[in-house]
C-alpha cells in the first residue's frame, strides 16, 4: 500500500494516555508484565504482536474494560486512575473491537447513535435518535464509505464489512480524544480499508490519539507513526515507522525461534482413505480451502485473527452454512445442516467459546457430560439415573475432572470445564474430532491433560483437527500444520523440520523483510 505516514508528535508534549508499570495476570496466565507506554495527541500508535502477545489486553486496559493487577492507567484530562469503562469513556476513550457491536433489530441509524441511546437515561431512545437526525446520520455514514446505505435499513441485512464500517461511523457522533481500533480491519474489504485510512488521517489531523492494534504489517506501515511491539506480555520495543521495516518488526514479535517440543510420534498411513476430505470449501471469510485428514492424524490449522480458520471448521461441523465446496467422510459426500446432524455423521466440534456454546450453565458435570448421548443412559425416553451416575463417575476419573457429577460445571476452572466438554463429545465416539482453540485460557496442568487426550484419540484412529493461535502448540500437537491467511490455506509445515518462526512468518505474509 503506497499510503505512508511520517509524523511522530512525541516530543515535549503531554501524553494522551500513559501506562505505568501495567501488569495483568489470570489464573495460570500472565497477559501483561510491567508495561510502560505513552501515546500522544495527533499520532497513530500501532500495537503489534503475535497471537497471545497481550496487545488486545493492553487496549482493553486503556478502555477500562480490564483492570490491571498492578500499575496505573492515566488519561489526559481525567483525575485519578481509570477504574472502569465509565471512567475511560468520560475521559474521552472510544474503543472499536474486531467484532463490531451492531444490534440486528435496530436500523442503521439507530446503530450509529447506539452509544447515545445507551446513555439516554429516562429518555425514550428513539426520541434521542430523532432529535439528532438532522443530517448528522448521513454525514456519519458518508465519512466511513457507506454513502449508498439508507439510514432506515435493518442492520441484520449488512455483511461483515459494512457492519464494521457502521460501528466505525460512531466516531463521527461521539466526542473522543483517544480512539482504539482493535483488529477492526479484519473483516473489511480493500475498498473499505481505504475508508479506514481516510478516517484515521482525519482523526490524527484533529488531534486525536489513535491506537491501532493489528498483526498486518502492510496496514501498520500504512497507518502508524510509531509501533509498539509486544511479545509474551512484555513491551519489547517502540519504533518509529520511518526508521524500521516490516521484517525487523516481525523479528521482534517472534523472538527466538522455537522448534517442536516432544512432537507427535504416531505414524499415519497416508495411503488410507481419508477420514475427512475437504475440497474447495468456501464458508464465511474462507474460500478455496482443501485438505485431508487420515485416520489417526492430527492436523493443525494455524492462522491469525480474521484468517478464516474458524469459518472452515464451523462449516464442516454444521455450525454455519457452507457456500460451496465438498466435504467427504470416509469418501462419502456429506452436508450437515446442524451440529446435531454433523454428530450423527461422526463429526464433533469443540467450540472456541466454551462459556457461551460449550456447556449448559445450569447443568451439573454429569448432565453436561451425558448431553450428547442421552440414549445410552435412557430407556424408552426415561433417564436411568443410576446408569448415568455410574458412567459419569467413570468419565470424571478418566478425564481427571475436579468436582463430582453433581457439581455445576460453571463453578469449575476453565481447564476443568474444557475437560467436561471434551468428555461430552468423546462419549459420542466421533470419527472426526475438531478442537477450536482447545487450550485457550487454561493453565499448564490442564493443557497437559488435553494434549494427552488428543494423542490418545489419534492412537485410536480418530481424525483430529486442531485450530490454534499458538505456533508452539501447533508444532507440539500435530502431524502437520496448515497455515491460513486472508481466508485461504497458504502453506503447510511438518513439526520435525519447522519452527515457530516459520509458522508465524507464513501467517503474516511470508518473508516481509
């Protein structure tokens, strides 16, 4: 992209915001460690890092959506620390996420004014919209390239790109001094990206401090004045864009290359009929995706946010529609229209979002574990409680779940919740097991348990697909690792001959030095 920035705006000026010794820890995970960072009015600061580097956590910290375990967040014009989203909003912080906040049952116009509606107090929200309707809605939409969009259009009719731009239109009707863009270009087209560039230029010119969180080097170098590089929760350097290169930034993001540790040793018969054969699949943001999984093979799909990896596996498992392409199980064409239909065909899917989709919050461990196979512990539609309790006790021992069968799953740690969900799906004896971010947000001990489960599955001949954001995990856990970028499979690596450096560079766009 030819657009390039050269301004720095950092000398002898009061910061728009400052992070002082910020650390953030979760059970078993350190997301940020001792971060000191300032950004200034009228500059664009990019925050870059590989998956899990801590860049989005840092952005949420500035917006008050996460509170630091130690350290302080300071916003210009706000007295005291930022202790929540209301403080940050009052201080002039406006945050835009990768997944745009758009209410489908609202019109386009009502979504433009969503933040005003939410703070309307006792006023009827529709009255707030009507009072501000005098041309400002149209101007806000025009500013983000939605010139052709009618304000009365139901938001549910919009595709991913226009939805993101609709969320960005709120920058035109909400006063702010700091604008946080957290991976907001992941679902935009090239045309809309030009609109984002124009928007950022206007924000910079008006004195707003723009923070752009991204892993896409072409976008970073098109927008940013400075680049803060994160790795494993640590701020490793802050660079002026005009004084560095994409390759140098990637080197800082990656650090020392890590080879596979104790790679999978199960031998795969590549001449056998594939248990899963995907041909030219298009779904969601993914298109033209083809790969095979042999019996007993663990195939990893590695890619950065917005690469289309989850669209692929969710379409295979019946969670979202497939636009085109073929999926075969043991050589037979299948087209599951729901997760239940996929499970009947032998495909189980472990969701990335376990709290919303993985288990029933008000169910016990026993009820969640037997949910996919109630027929085995029932007789003529009546649940056999003794048979259920016996089987649940066996599963708790087998999967090393803390808590008994009568414990509510929602009260467990993330790792134990994940083991309950895995047990539920494996009870159905699937021929293909798809694991979408299976170790996300869980501690080292639970990770080890899940790795053992995956390897045991492979040894039994089950085909396993693992979607992961962690390059090291992909190399440790898989026979092969497929790389997705911008909706397509672009490369393949074998753990014995590959490093984390290879995977991350391929996912970012190859050797960009």
